[in-house]
C-alpha cells in the first residue's frame, strides 16, 4: 500500500471539503451500527458510550488526513489504524466467541457505510455532482480503503455496485440494543472536552441529530423506528439549508470543530498546496474553484 494524495482536482476533495460532511459523518455511524458485529466492535473497544462526538472527530481526523495529508502522514496514520484494528477482538454475542475486529467483511461494511453516506448526503444537500462524478468518487475511495487493509478490487467502485452491496447486506443487519443506544447518543451526545463550551446549547443539537437520522435510507429508518416519519422533501430542504448556512462559517472558525492534530494537519496542507502554486487566499474551501488551481485541469464532469 502506498499513499496517494487526493488533489483539489479530485472528486474526493470536492466531497470531503463540503460542509455537509458533518451530516454524512453522523449518518454513517448510525448506518454502521446496524451491523451487529461492527456495532459490538465499537461498543467493546472504545469509549463511544461516553464520547460519541469524540469518535466522530477521530473519524474526521482519519478522513481529513487521507484526503488532505501528505503521503508520509497518510502512511503513518494508516499503519497505526491497521495496527490497532489487528490487536482488537470482538465478543460475538450470537456465538459467545471472540473474533478479530479486522475481518475484511467488517472493514468493508464500515468503509461502504461511511463513504456512501458522505456521497449521498452531499448530493442531496446540493453539492453539484454528475452521475459520472459520483462513480469517480467511489472509485477514488477504493484506494482509501486499502489504508485500513482492504484490497481495492474488493470494494464497490460505482453507485450501482454500492447499491448492490447494500442490497446484499440488508439480511445481515438488525437493531441490537447497542445500535438503538447509539442512535440515542448521536441525537443527544456527550460533548468532548474541546466542545464543552457548547453544553448550554445542547438542546439545539437535537435538530441536527434528527436531521442525520432522517437522512438515512428508508429501510434503515424503518429498522430503527426511533422517530416518527416526516416528509422526505422537507428533509432534503433541511439538508440544503444546513449546507448553505454552514458554508458561510469562515474556514478558521470551522476548523475549531476538529481536534488539534487535525487542525495542525490542515495548516500543513495549506502550506504545501500554496508551495505547489494553488491560490489559498480563500483557504482550502476556496479550492473548489478551478480558477484557484495552478493548472486548468477539469473535474470529471459528464
């Protein structure tokens, strides 16, 4: 496995720099939780119950590093993640046996639930992506999957392939007690230390958590049954409003939602890209505009 930096010209960059990623990230955790073994793996090997937002931040750190980091940074983090996964075990409550956490089928489920959540939420929230660009994003994410130990050829690399994968997986999914608790945590979370100042406004978090829940596929919401159904056009409108509002937040302010190592990595990325000739006058977010690239290479657009 060799790390490949995703440039601003990639579809991955376009999706992962988008502010809709916060919704996509929480949605992905809710979706991942429907796989019993994946859920037990998180429940038994992390402090997720006490700090669900912290886990989201750590996931953001990995995704951010894999997208915006240097090859050396990516390889170091990927080796660390694979090492941690290799050392952990899961108690299978169905069989009473302990199993490896780094089983390919579990890693694949977590990867697919994550990247497809990012893509579906971003498109629904208004990020303009053609069908070809959506396929290109998933194809690019095949390489990212190798960082956790998967083989690229085993990972769905198009929207059609991803839809087929989820259809095949659905019979294996169910709502465990841990999954139900996970959804509750994600709609009413414990704030990590760097976000404790937000505690007084915690009741205002619920609409965000509910929006993440309502962005789940119909079949996933039907399995959970955690909230009464609402018209999906209203959910789409809310996603677009969320993306529009968060897009107005200055990049340096937005960065404070991340842990310090992530903020430091983003600053190194800014310096590296500026040295390569990119126009960083509007930050990383501004590099969505091809006019700020050193060349006029185009995104996949058909």
